[in-house]
């Protein structure tokens, strides 16, 4: 019958080795890092990613402008390319800006758009067709994903470090047992080394 004594590594006893104390402190440290450190690292990384993504979105909102344009070009027969979350075609569009008259350019339009349809397209300050700036949902998705990856990475690093420390402690413990057995075995077996 096996008896388990809780906390034996913390108690003073003649069988407790230094490696037992190191392993006990390591387990306590790992638990603290997993339950406090990893979520904290994820929260900090998520907060930082949210802040950075909001700054990028604000910069893109300032640089890009949205226009309502009529599709005037021929829709290609080939499959659309993937742009962001939806499939898009690049076709000629026409719109009017106050004070400058009608303008024509190529822009990305959603798949299924027909000639003559009016669509919302985004242009940068140089007049190039660009993707729309990220909205609040995309910013939060980026922040949550970054936070989750940081948490997972922290957990992986902590568990890897724990396995290395535990392996070294086991190796040292085995060396101690070999040394102690080399001293004890001749007394038990009456053999000489």
C-alpha cells in the first residue's frame, strides 16, 4: 500500500535532498508563472496590439478617403483575387469629386459587382485603390489574437524551462544516489569496491 505525504519536500527530514527543495520551489514558481504571469503577459501584449492597431487605423483613416463610384469597366471572366475578407476584382470606376469634376481610376470591387453598379471604394492620398482601413472589430480581433498568442507562447516557454530544470534536477538526483550507493553498498553486501 502506498502512502502519500503532502508537502514532504518542505518539511525538515533526513531524507530530503537539496534537489527536492529546488524541485519544490520550481513547481511553485511554474504555477505562479502559469496562473499569473502568462495571463498578465497576454493582457499586456493584447493591450499593446490594440493601441498599435488603433494608431494604424487612425493614420489610415486620415490618409485614405472613401468614394461612391460607378463601375464602368468590364468585369473580368477570371476568378477574383482575395483581398482582406472578401473576394475582389480590379476594374475601372468613375466618380465625381466636388470642385474637380468626374474622375476615373481602377479600383477593387467586391465579387458579384456588375457594370453600372455603384460601390464604395477607398483611395489613398496618391489616388491608388487600397483596402478600407480596419474597423473596430478588426482591431479587437487583432488584439485578442495577439494576446492569446502571447499567453500561449509564455506558457510554452515556462513549461519548456520547467522540463529543463526538472531534467537537470533528476540528473543531479541520480548522481547523488549513485554516489551515496557507492558508499552504502559495501556495508550492505560486504563486498569491497
